[in-house]
C-alpha cells in the first residue's frame, strides 16, 4: 500500500515518518526554541547538542525539520527568522 503526499508516492513503511514530520511541522516545540536560542547566543551546533543532551546527529536532523518549518536554508537563517517572529530573544 502507498499514499501520495505533496505529489510524491510514499511507501506504506514510510507513512509513519511522514506523519511524524507533518505533526512536528505544525508548530515548534519548546525544545526547538531552546535550540534556536542557543544558536542565537553564538553556540555551535555541536555545543548546543551537548547543552540539550542530544546527540550531534539527532540535533542536526531536528534542525532540518526546524528549517523546513521556518522556511530557512541554514541555522543563521533560522535564527534570523525566529528573531524577526519574536520566537526567541
């Protein structure tokens, strides 16, 4: 079985992943905002992963979802958007 999401055919095995992505993109979590705040304060992604107790790779994956949600190309762009929207200080 498969489904079509945004014009792309998705295999049944990937539907749970797509569903989680769509639920995540509905809003930024408190943890996402904390991550963005660390980045805004000048911390590297690696140091931020240590600060929030998350593996570096997991944080990078999470940031990709944050970029998608904000429409950002990278961490600097995401921070700029979050600051403009007053999501962080």
